[in-house]
C-alpha cells in the first residue's frame, strides 16, 4: 500500500466517529496503527469477528458524510489485561458515551466484553479515484408499508387553506 493510501486509511478512520465493519456500524478508536472496537453485554453488538480472521472496514468522510475509503483488516482478539488490551481500553473509554458504570467500565469490559484490533491488511478496495459507480445501498426489503394509496380527496383544499393563513 502506498504511503498516501496508508495515511488516508489512518486519518479517515481516526476522524470518523462511526465506521462500518462487514456492513455493521460501530464506534471505535485508533491505537498504534490499528482500529479497536469493543462489544458485549451493555455495549455495541459486533459483527462476526474472529481472531485471525478478516474484515472489511468502510469509513465515511467526516465533512461530506459519504463513503471515503474501504480497507481490508486483519482481526485479532485482545487478551484482557495485556498491554495492548490496556492501551485499547484506555482509548475506547475516552470515546464511550453515556457509560452506565462510569469509571468501572474498564473492569466490566475485562469481565464481560470483547476487544478486537483491526489492522490494515492490504490496499483499500475503494478510495478517491477508485470508487464504484453504484451507491452501495442495499435495496429495501419488500413490505406492505411502502405501498402508496391515493391521497385523500380533501387534502389539496386543506393544504391550500393553510397556505392562505
């Protein structure tokens, strides 16, 4: 991966408060050249991540909100109490909003939750200058809720009356 793409992945991921991992939105932190996430009871649900596995991380542009870069990641499970786990927990603690247990959050994470490290593993599949033509949005599932009915006959008169006032 070129230095420019490495810098893009790091800066975009650091600045974005939300990323998509295998299609699921997650909050995260950036620690020592990799993204870290926490999940478990009382925390965000994680997609199917496995130690030694792979994941696809999609990052949005902080100013425009659209997809900026998608990069492959190598997943590793952080062992509670290890040096890497402590560093990740410290960064994540600062980004965690509305924690139910305040300062005891790190202890709860050690007992009940899972921390994963997602390190960049190759060139981004999507980045400025190499984006797909489509939106990437999934089609909506079929539902009766999207069936349109004719508007009520009196609605145009009601709206016209409101405009006059």
